[in-house]
C-alpha cells in the first residue's frame, strides 16, 4: 500500500510540473490568427449563420435585458438588434450563462443556464420562429443536484436531436462529466437515458471541462470544449477538442490538446462555437481577455480560422488573415439620446424606469437601500482596458445624478452632484462611503469624466464647460469592481426620489 501511495504522489507531482510546460508548448503567437470582433463584455459566445447573416449571443450573468442578440453580415462589424428576454424568466433567479444558438431549418433555439429559485443551476430552452424573436421560454429541462450548465444541441445523421451539457461537478469538488441525451422532435424535452461523452481526465483540464459544442465534419463529430480556470487574474482557460464517429459512441481527445491556450496578446481563451462562413471556411468564435489589461476588464469575443490536419483534427490556422479587409471594430461609443442605443443594460434585479426624448435621457432615481447602495443604473460595457468616459448631467434638486464605474450592485465607484455638492463615492461589498466632497460649480448642467488605465486605475473629474477640468479625489484602485463572471461597465446613475437627466454620453479608447 505504501508503494502505491508513493507512486500516486509521484504521478500527481509530475502532472503539476507538466501542466505549465504543456500549456506553454501549445501557445501560439498572436499575429493575425486572432481577431477581435465584439469588444466589451461578450463572454461564452455562440454563433450561427442563416443564409448570408450571422447571429451571435453571449452570457448575460446578472445583466438585463437577458441574452443580447448581435447581428453581422461580415463577421467583423456587429450590432445588437434584440434581447431574447426582457426580464428574468419566472422559474429563475440569476446566473444567466452560456446561451447556445441553434437553428434546425425551421425554428430557432437558445439553450441556456439559469438558477432555479431555491435550487441548483439548470438548463432551459427558449424558441422563436425568427432569430430576432419574439422568444418563448419553456422552462428548465435538466436540473442535476450539482448543477447542469453549458447546454447545446446537435443532430445526428438521421435528424435525431441531442442535448449536450456539463454536470457542474467542480462546484462540489467532483469531476465534470459532459453528458448527452436524446431530445424529442420539438428539441425541448429530453427522452431516453443520458450517456457520458467524456470528463476532465487529463492534466491541462485540471478540475473541469465545460462549454461543449459539437459539429459534424466528414466521418466524425467534433466536440470543442474548454478546460481549467475560466476567469479572473489567475485564469488558465484553454480550448480542447475530442471526436467520435457517433454522438453516443466512444470519444477520443486530441493528443495535442489544448489547441489554443493563449499568447502574448490574448489570455485564457475558451467557450467557443464554430460557424462555416459564406466562403466555406470554418471560423471559431470564442472569448478571451486582453493580456495587457491585467485581466480586470472583460472577456471579449474573437474569431480564428480553423484548418484540418491530415489525420482529421482541427487546429488554429497560423498566420491566418481573418477577413482582414472586411471592416474594422470600433473601441469607441457615443449616444446623444436622440434614439437610445440598444446596448444599454441594468442589473437584472433592479430594472430602472427610463426613456429617451428630445435629446435627453430621463432616468428615474431609486432610493439607496440595504440591497441597493448605488441607485438606478443604466450601463455600457467598456470596450478597452484604458479608456475615458464622459457624460453631461443636469443638476436636479433632490436627486443625486452621476457617472459610475460599475462592477455590480455591491461594488461601484462614482461621482454625483447632489444638493449643491459633488460627491466621489464608493460602494464596496455593499458598504457605501464618501471618498471626497466639494462644492459644485453654479451651473444647471455639468460634465463628469472618468479616466481609466489598465482597467483598474480610476481618476474622476468634473467641468462646467467641458474645457476646464478639475480632478476630484486621488486616483482610485478599482481592482475590486469586477465580479468573476462579468466585466466592469460605465454607468449613468440616479439616487433618491425623482428623475435624473443626461444630455449625452461618450466613451473613447486611450492608446
């Protein structure tokens, strides 16, 4: 027994030593093999093509409305056209993750994750006749005690639909099987017995495999998946692939996994799907952090081209020119509130009342309470790790109107004008404090600005005319702001009782 234990310890130590060298060996230089196509907080992307049009969606986490639907005709320039759900499905409370788009030629499907009220994470499905909705939610279809997440749908050669998902064993210190089960013709109801495809059993995957997406090519079904740690400063996410000649057959993992483990520009790539473009190329869409951001900003959406080895395995094409001449992704944003941009979001549990009219945004304030120390929030995703955001605010009696760098309802920093004073405030772990305060200029409208470097160094300033700026407070450390599954947003905020008004909002990348 002692010899067996010694041997097992040696194996574990060898694996721990092996992991870093394995990941390093599989890293690829950046070049043009990866291209940023959807900047900002767009994690766990899913993509489909219908004719000449591409649709993509992503995790919402705790942001409403739920599941943005983005549209493109060239894979580079995307616009959010709709949201699948205006508010939380009645069966659920939170954790709106990993929506997977599917189109069977007649109906559109979104298989997604949510947390059932008083229970575990579950897989649910919504359907629509058109990609842009309206969508009908059908409620949870798979709820294992450890949690069921990251579902997708695939058809076999005979048109039989299968649900494929991850059992969230890592949340309770157990392995993470990838399961499959037949679906009814409707694509909604699991039928028959579930079966295991594979689980985390190789060193680089560490404590999990997740985000399975299956495509058919030639004689094989290929399952792209993610392994290791997805998020935050210590992430080591990477992408692997396995294959089988049948969905419920024996799955073989690629000996050269991971096929993408990050590089000098993009860190912790993962959770992707494959689409065939109009030229027949296989394009892999996934998320990653910008390596220069300190991993504090957002998981952004990239594409890479796949190529296939002589043995029939997919790899990331080195030096691929990913639609280089077809458009450019902007890292700037502005809204003059003539027509409110569709990309504004709010905390899903605190939906505000707002409207845009005559070039003004009216945001109804919320009183500061025990479960909301920030007030009403209307937010935009940050598009770069170093940026400047500016807003023109109306000075309104009885309402604290301001600009905030916002992680979630419990973690935010902001500058507001209230009762003739400017207040630089912080909410950290649901505790609100005033950092600095000064008398506001005598003006009916003010401009607030926050300058952010490396995603975490924040400096607030104010101006009465947009020409002369005065800093308020010292540079603040905002590294506590982002939750593990979300990026920081810049928000317009309104605290108190009444209505706050805003003239415009601008955000620009700082080189």
